[in-house]
């Protein structure tokens, strides 16, 4: 097992370095202008407790860095922080790197388990590396919103396709079909173990930020399947590892984001028990937030870029 520890900075290829240049972003995406405010120190910022402001910032980032000109979410769907999501993609790309560097183009295929309505991972992978991506979800409305993003952005046409997971009790089964090959899978699993646990965490965040309990002002949005599942991320990733054995010859690297460091020991043991030939743990840091990328594969001899 290989562990890679990085400093408290984003991946070197991640374009989201340093503070947001809100003046430049708002020039490219004027709807952001109405959300700009000034700190007591005289610096421009947005109100990160306002869902509309956060969504406008994301849309501006996608327009500026990835040429995604049309991006919108249905109400109360997860609106992820883009710099951290980009970090995952760039570290995952390193798994595929050879002597010539990270491979690019449509010959590289990536599977996103739980793409949501936001479609962040496939968009970043497609626009950064030209990879062909498949996004999956159990939520029909999320997939309709994601398909609208694809249809509204010509640069995504032919690069990203979507599949619905028909069985809420399965992760890879029912998605990876006979004849499919993927160089890489990515996943941001539901973190919490129950609705009550997610609600309590939401309230703690709001209290820490000094926010009132007006539901209309909650920026920690997300559908239940985006936020929680029985057993939380530990149970979800354990099941993914178990199912991955069935697709060992169709996938180069399986991977998942792991938010809780205390879960790593059990997950590393699960990957070893499943017979993984190689396991990598990549520790990522975005400012004060730390997270981990867990990756495993079964066949070292076969090229990753299938």
C-alpha cells in the first residue's frame, strides 16, 4: 500500500490556486455581480451561507476555467465546492500517469458513481483531460438536470453519457455492463449514516457560522441519497470494494473519496481482503479541510488506460 501525503495546497495542476478573483469571474459571468460584498478589511467576497451566491460562484468558476456556459441545479440539490472536486480528479489522473505523463483524449474512460445533478467530476475530467466519462445516479431528476447541462454545452456533447442505477442497493452492479472498460472510477459517497445524523451536522455548521434556522437560507443542500445512507461512507465504500471484485478485469483503478480519516484502516483492510493487488491512499488538503483518496486495483500487469 502506498501513501502519498501532500502539503496544505492544491494539486499543482489544479487551476483553483489562491483566493477567488471575483472581479474577473464576475466579468465573465455577470450574474455573480449581485452577490458580491465587501469584508470589513475591504476585500470582495460572497455570502457563503446564501445558496444562490454559492451556485453563482460555481457557475462563474465553471465558465472561466472550463468553458461551461450553462450550469444550473434544481432546488435543494448538492452544490459542491469546485476546487476540492478538481483536486480529486487531478490526483486520480496521477494514477494513470506513465512516462509520457497523464494520458488524455477519448481513449481514456472514467466512470463517476453518483454524478448528481451537478455533474462536477465528469465536467472537470472531460474539460481538463479530454476523457470520455459516464455519470451514474439513482435519481431521475438529477440525471435529467445533468443531461440538460450536457445538452446546453456543446463542448460536453459526445464526451459525457449518463446511466441510471435501477437498484438502490447496488453500486457497480447494474452499471458496468459486459464489454465495458474503464480506466478509472471516481466516487464521492454519501457521508452520513442517517437523516438525523445529517440534520444534526447541518445544524452544527449553521450554529458555528452564526446563522439562523431559516430553511430557505441553508446552503448545505443535498438530496438524502447525496448526504446519507445506512452505515454512511464506511458501509458504502465497503460495499463498493466488495462489488469491485466482480469487475476486476474491466476497470483499471477503482477509487473513492474518504472524508473521515478514522475510516481508512477498515477500508484498507477491506481492499486487502478483497484481493487488491495494489492500494493507494492519497491524503489531500484544501486549506483547513483534509480528505483522502482511496484507490485500488486488481491487475497490475494490465495497462490502466483501457
